[in-house]
């Protein structure tokens, strides 16, 4: 069960962008590795669909519900192919441990088999412009 009193770097708000340019904020776990952030999410999620179409994202520390409480940072997201998923899983396991292992099990058991509902890794690299306030 998730607890709402975790450290500040536990949860993140991820803003991805619709066709009309409006942003959609969703909570996500992200783990650092090699100067980038990595996340793990169902392939069928809307955030993955938006990132495949438009790789621009913004990330901010957040609470459990995804309400940001820090500065937004601009970045570019890349949905990783299965051959690169190992890096994501390693980074997430180092940071979140058994909670990440449980999360992967829940995703595996909850995915619809006939719709290709596998999980994917997301890699976020920072824009040269760096940070922005919103």
C-alpha cells in the first residue's frame, strides 16, 4: 500500500502534452540513472501515447496524488524499446526496491492479454534550456 508521507523525491508530477498543446499532469515514480530519469508505466496509458506523439515533457516533485510542489523542469521523453528496458528496471529497483517489484507484478496481473498491455520504460533527458517556472 502506498503511503502519503514519503520523502520529497518519492513522487513526481509528469506533464505531457495533448495535440492542442495543453498539458496533462499525472503522478509517476521516476528514478535517476546516468543524468536521466527513468519511469515504468503501462504501454496503453495516455501519457505514453502523448509522449510518442510529442516528446516534450515537464517534471516536478509532487505529492502522492501528483500535485506539484516544486519547480518544473523541461525535458524530452523517449519510450524505450523492450531491448532497453533493463536500465529502467535497474534504476527503479535501486530507488524503490520491493515496492517497484510489487508494482511490476500488479501491472503484469492487471494487463489485458489480448490488447498488448505490456509495460514500457520511459527515459527523460533534460533540455539545454533547463528549468522553467509555472
